[in-house]
């Protein structure tokens, strides 16, 4: 992947949803398009039958439709940790993972990771 673009509305949705769910973890599905070495994330969906706890969040993958537009998952860390846990990496789904950490104020409270836990730089449009 040469570039990752995330729309401002997706960033705002992730931050707002995390604030609403706090002190529980929030989880969202990331939708977009991939091609030509680029990924565009332009929508989020609340997963069906999602569970939210103080140190976990999840949803049954069997409930997701088969869709090429699913690019990954975004979730919050109420603890303020802006890095993936071992559990996060072991349950990685899609191409990217976005983590937002308390206090969920701006894109400075967001990081994007690949399946190995490496930080991915992104652009907001």
C-alpha cells in the first residue's frame, strides 16, 4: 500500500463514537475502496451484535456480509494506550486497524496499524 486516505467524516465518527461508549471500548467496521496501491476509507458501520466492555470489544464475524468494501476495524482504548495489544493483533481483521485512545479529542488521538502492529501514515481529506 502506497497511500491511505481517510475522510474527515470517518475520523469524526470514530472519535464521537468512542466518546459516547467511554468508559467501554467502541468498535466500528471501516468501509472503503482499495486499488492501485491506495486505500480510501470513507464510511463506518456499527457491527451487528457488537459487545463493548472496559477492556474489550468485538462482534461475530459470521454476522458480516461478504463485502469487498470492508477494509478493517476501528476501536477505542479507554485506557489511553495508543498501541495495539496482543489480543488486537491476534484478532486483526481486514487490511488496517485504527485505534483511538482517550480523550478522543482529535486525530492526534488516532493511529493506524497493519496486521503486524506497524504504524501506517495516513492523509485526511
